[in-house]
């Protein structure tokens, strides 16, 4: 804290006095300052800076005014006219924290020997807390209608608050003195007031009294006066001060109670225990007809005889127990009335004892509660019906009490009662008497706000929302129990979590169906595209062969192109069929003991043309020990081939592909790693989904139907393994991993001698028996081309394009074998087969289903319809030739495929 500025010509004694005053003020005030010029600072004021946060530059001159509240800056800050008078003002000053504080500023001039002002010395005191306390006290007095008053005993003048005037019914603008106060008191009350006040003045003590006062409008009111005495230095009482309260409502309630007692619902009695005499008022005599007047006492036994026999012994025991235990007496029992009816009463009393503990008397009251009992009985019966209904409900029912914090905000509620379904619906056990936060501390605030709204408005609500902390959804109906001011609620609720989960599942199902529909649409478009790709060169090849029929080299070259494209189409169709079979659970693995290294070699050999076409470097790393497993070699080679092909397609030219197979516990880990386009993080979870292509979303689709990886995962799972994918991100390559269970190690044994199967003889025009073959297909090109091939193989053929034509041709042609399409117009292939079996020409003929439907149930249906064999389109010439080769002679039936 800085010292006050000292002018060079100041008298030393004045300076010393100013310094002493500065130090004294600094010990009691928040800010102490000094300046030579009134109304402005001419030097730095450290304590001002510390309190307000202003810099020295900001406070100098009249800059200190900027720290005042904007509404207080226009106050007249002028020099006092009397230099000996303390200048005092109050305004709001901005604290360094940013808040405005109520400050009282006081200052005095420091004068030199000649009487001139040398400097001004001032202080600021923070009175914010004092003002807030005064405000709270004023609000409390206004809310409780409590008035304050002061009486000067010398002059008889009074000072009082507006609430005091209101207690006397006086206008707030009126003035009042002691004479007016005593004039408003009733005569008897005035004398009592004077007696009490004189006694208090004589002893300089406090006093209180209840008075009746007559308001100016003539109405009578009660006032409670409580006061204290103020004395001078000699101990003489010079003033009275105190408070007043309006007791009119309280006194009216007391009068109402007195009238209620007089109405006959309550009786009074006293039992003189020593003399064994009971005295009672007239109400007691009415309830207990003991043939004695109110003024005549009767023994206790006379009263006990009138008590219902079932209650008499219990009441007598309760009286004895209360006397021995020095405890209050209370008993409920029935009294026999003269009309044969019973009245229900409650007796209460407390015994008085001698110094040695001997009971002297037992005074008490008797309440006639007959009507109350009747109402309670009716209410109990109603409650029993209501409770039975509540307990039988599947919905939960409970009564809760809302709980609030000091600011009146709803923070909790307490369970007061509940039905049996409460535990099932809420999941809370032993909840009665406990709060919801004791079970669920993080219970959602919206439930408290909802119930608070019902309590305050009285309007019932139906509500459906989630209790996140309870992991449940509830449907709630809540209504206030009682009138305004009640904090009780009745709540009827049900746990609808299962319904919500079902709704969510339905929404998810709808989303999934929408996604599947989208993928189906994309798949169909992709399928059309992928099928058109090979069809275009096939079509072009046909035209070339037509135009260049005399050029064998050109025809051979075109035929190779067409064969590759047909193989591509067959591959696409086979993939589709595999997916369908796996999805329906109709694929059967041909499991055998196999060495994974052999399968990997086969897959690599198959994929090498595509890898070499992309100029990729393939590195294969295999475990040294044998990797034996029980698997379908063809399907497993298909898995690895798909992964290698996928890596080759989605790796830019000249990339790297690593294939390794390692022993990992009881499994073998197969990894295919590439340096290709990678997989975005958001696509990792869907890369194995049907019709999903790795590079499609990055503008790098490489053809195909998006089912290769789906086949990888499903075939791996059918082998008891799994398939996963990983990638650091787009453009950073990918790693596909397949895990498969290994066979348990077995003792070494000599390798079994494997005898290779004899290769099938190719079907040709001169090998095997020749048959009469009827071809039935609505696709004329397919039927005619197959007929041409069979003709070239030495068989006799005839073509029909629908079922009716086939049934007409068969008796004339007398075929040995009929290749019959299932999906014919009009009659289906099944119907044609059944019809053929009913005529002589078709009774022993070999029926072969040649169709695009190749599922197991399709084969079962064809067998049931009378087919002998089932071939799936497009059937290779080798398969057809092998089938015909198995038919040793015409009309010889063969086993089904």
C-alpha cells in the first residue's frame, strides 16, 4: 500500500498525522488513497490498482471514474463546502474479478499550518455483504409480515416499518406516535400493555405481549409485540424497540378449535386415582351414560363396564401400563350406546405423580371418532378393491415423493409404495422408502423435470422415453396425488424395452433390406455388364467365322478367343451358383486329408497368368513342416485363387504380392499381402459382404460381381476357419488372412500307393454307342448348336422347342435319350417328363434335365418327375460325352448324378 503523496511545503506534524491516519485506515479499509487535487488522482494508488485491476495510467486524473458502474459515474463529485465535514458517498466499483461491489467512500482534507489544504486522504470500504444481508432481512420481514418499531420515551415519537403500519391497518404513508399506538388497543389490553411495559422499563429487560387492536375500518385484529429496552450511559431506559407480528389468523384458528371442542366431538375427563373417582364434562357424560350427572364423580369401573367387552381388558391393561411406565396413555376402543349401536373413541391422557412416584390423577380427553371410523371403513373397503385391482395389473404402479435442492430444483424422488409388478417392470428390488438415485445415481434429469411439471401444474402426462442409466425404455402415466402444494405422484408405467428393441430391429431390418435392394440393383447392373463383356467378342467371333470360313488360321484364333470368353461366363455363373448353395446351406464339401502346400501350388498355378499380366512380383513363404488338414482341395484352391486374383487385379502394374502359410498353434495362418489400392477404414467391415468390390468406391473397380471375397469367407467358415482383412488405408495395400484348423499330428506311416485314374476317353464321332437323341429347349440356338455337336459325334438328333412339340415328336422319332429343359413355355419340363413316362415312346427313354437350375432341391424335383440325370447349363461337351458314354446300349437306364 503506498504512502500518501507529501507536498514539499507540508508541515512535518501534518505529514506525520496523515501517515498515521493512512496506516490506520489501511488496517480497516479495502482501499486507502491520497491526492492533492479533489476528484482526481495525481499519483499512483497501489491499493486502488490491487482492488480494481486498473493500471497506473488508467487511474490517473479522472480515469478512476471508468472503474465505477456506468449508472454511478454521473454522481456529483464536488468539493465539500465545510472542510471539517467528512465527505461520504456510496457507489458501485468494479472489482478485479469483474463483479461490481458496493463501496462507501470517505475522505478528509489534510491541512497545513496556514489552514490550506495540503492533500486529501480517503478510503473505500466494501459493504456488499452488508447490503445483501440487509436485503435478505428486508425480504424475510416482508414475507413474514413482521414489522419493526422504536419508541423514544422522552418525546413519545415513533419510528416504524411499513409492515408495522400494516399490522395496525394504517396507510403506508401515514405517521404514527405512541399515543396513536395505545389508542388502537382495546381497554383491557391497554392496561395489560402498560403493566408489562412498566415492569420491563423498571428492570431494563425484554418483554412480549399479545394485544387486540382496532383497525381504522373497525375490524378487530390480534398483534404480537416483542420489545427490548435501550439505556443511556447512566443506565436509564430512554427508548423501546422491537418487532410486531399479525396473529389474527392464528387466533382465529384457536377459536375454531375451541368451537370444535364445544360441538361435542371431544370430551374431557379426570380420574382421581387415589379416590378412584372419574369426573367428566357433559360430552363425556353423553358418551358414557353412567347414570350420574356431570358434577357427580363415579368409580373407574363404572366407565370400564360400558366399554365393549372385546376391548375392555385391553383398555384396562393399557391404563395400568401407562401408569407404571410413566408414559402417556392412549387407547382406541368401542362404547356401547343405548340404541344398541357402538361408538368408536380414542382416549388420551398423562398421569400426574407425587414426589415419591405415586400416581395421583390421570386427566385426559376423549375423541368421538365414530364418523371417522365409518369413513375409514368405507375408505378401507375402497382401498382394498383398488389395491386388488392394482396388484392384479401387469403394469407397474407406485407412489413417489418428489425431492428438491435448496434452489427448488427437482433432484430425486422417493418410492412410497408399489404393486407386485413394480419389481418386474423396473428391475428395482426393496425400493420402498428409498430414492431412485440410491439405485441409479446417474438417472436422467428429464424424468425429474417431467414429474416436477406434473407436481406444479397438476396436469397428468403420458410419456415415453429412455432411462439410459437403467438401460430400459418406459411408457409412463403420471398424475399428482393431492391438491396444489402436494409433492406426491401416482405413476403407472411399463417396461417397453423389448418393444423398442423390436422396433429398432424392424428399422434395422428395413435399412438392411433397403441396402440389400441397393446392392441387388448394383449387382444386376454389374452382372449385365460382366455378361456383356464376353458376349461381345463371342458375337464378333461368330461374324468373323462366318466371313472367314475359308481361313482356318483365323477361325482357330477366333475360336480360342470365344472359348476364353465362354469360360469366363461359366466362371461367373459358377461363382453365383456357389454363393447360392452356401447361402442355402446346400453345398457339400468333399473333405479329404490334404497337404496345404499342394493346394497352394495349384492355386498359384491357376492365378499366375493374371499375376504375370500385371507384371507383379509374387513371393511365396511356406512353413517347412507339413501343413496337413482335412479340406476340400478344390474349394480351398478356389479360396486362395480368389485372394491371389483379387490382389493381382487391385495392385497397380509392377506391384508386390506376398503369400505365406505359417503354423500358428492348432491352426494354419494363410496371408495374402499386396501393395495395391488398400481399403479405407470405413470399408473394412463390409469388404466380405456380397456384391462389394474393394476398389469400386475409390474409382478403381476392376470388373467382377463382387462375390469373390464373400465366397472366401463362407468357404473358410465351412472349413471351420475364418477370413479377415486389414489395411493401413487407401493406397497402402491390403492383407487378407485365412485361418484353418490343422489335423492333429499322426505317427508317420508309409505313403499309400496312389493309382491314378485312367483318363476319360474324349467323346468323338467314332467312340462309344450311337443314340437317337431328342433335344427339347425353347432357346433355338442352344438346341440347334447342341444338336449339331451331337450329329458330329455320330448321334441322330431331333429338336423340339416346347413340351407339346416334344410329346408329338417322341412317338415318331423314338429317341433313346432326351435332353429336356425345365423352364419351357406352357408345360414345364417336369410336366413333360411325367407325360413322357406315360407313353410307350418315353417309358424307357433316358431323360436328362439340361437346365440352369442346379440346386439340390432342383435335382430332387427332377428325379421325382422321372428324370434319370441332371446337368446344369452350360454343360460342357466333355460332360455330355461322358454321360452318353455311360449308356452302353440304347434304352439302358443309368444311375442319377
